[in-house]
C-alpha cells in the first residue's frame, strides 16, 4: 500500500478493474481539472491488465493517494467499503464514491464544495450531473451547463452509483454498501436505506462529469445483474420498488433526459 501523508479531508474512493485506459483518463483529468486537492483511494480489484502501472502515474502527477490491491475482483460494494472504511478511519470530511469510467470537467469541484458548504446539513448526499452524450464536445457542454444550472439541484428518484459524494455522518446513520450485491443494485439498496433514514439525495447543476456508462460491467462474466436483482427483491420484499426507483427508465424518459442535456437543463 502506497499512502500519502497529506490531508484526507476530501477523499475520492474508486475501484479499478481492468480498463486501464479509462482509469488513466480518470486520473489525468482529476489531476488537471480539479480546483482543490483530493486524496484518491484506489482499490485495484484484481486487474489483469496494466492497471497496477498507474501507481507510477499517480506519483508523477503528485496526486495524494492510497493504493489497495485485491487478489481477485470482490465486486463494487466490497471494494468501495474498503475505501470508505479507510476514509472514515482518517476522519475525512467529504467522501466521494465514484466510477473509474468518469472524466472530470474543468473546475468540477468548485460548485460541488460550495454546495456542501451551503447545503450539506440539509442534503448530505449529492451527485454532480453526469453527461453521457459522448466525449466529443463534452467540455464545452459541461461549461455551458454549469453556467445555466449553477444554483439548481433536483431530488434524485433513482440512485446511480457513478458519482456519490457523501458526508461521513451518513454512513454512521445508514451503514456502508451492502456487500451481498456483487455488481448493480448496491446503489438502489443504498438509496432505499437513505430514504428510510429521511435523507434525500440530490443532483446538482454546479458540477458536471462525463460518464462512459457500463464500461466495466459489460465485460463481467456471469448473470451478476440478474442475481443482484433477485437479492434486492428478496431483501425488500417486492419488485415494485424498482419501478418506483426508475431503475429501468422508459424510452420516453431517456429521450427527455437527452433533450435536457442538449438544452443545459437540470
């Protein structure tokens, strides 16, 4: 484990499983486009490609980091919990749990940190807006979007795990991610527990990330999504909750979201 002695005040937890090119993009844009320093906790989830070589890049770019390596892929929930436990142990003040298939926009964290400073007590779980309209032109779209939506936020009806920023007290109240879920539905389960605790997650308009959806999941062997869905239904007693959470949004809703992306609305 390679660890920096710098502050753990602002922490990002992410799991790497192969897709070294996406992880490299993640690291480089985090380094070049963040306004503040973040301590990055990487969990290498048994990668078989050149992912371990990215430790050298982290040192070259002087990103404060901790690298944890698993011998095999333990799934999202277990890997994230490894990082979250370390962040809590180090008394982090804000913890981001994010995917490695993200690309950061210039100054992405300015509005995010401002939101938590202003609204964190009311909304202790917040996500940047995620753009999935293709990498070409993303930076221009992101800047226009933030200019139009800086002071806006909306309640999340579906919990996605691409980028969650969470105040530590939330984990003390609802617990960590449920490790029975290997891939998928750990985020939906977390959302249900947040809602049960009276915590309303929000998406904010003052921070934008590019998300290359399902870049890792589609390479996983086995029916993990189907198995996780079964565990979710078994745990919560019915399948209707998934429709309520819009876990599989209808076609009209997906089109509407793409239109909002083009218009820069939240």
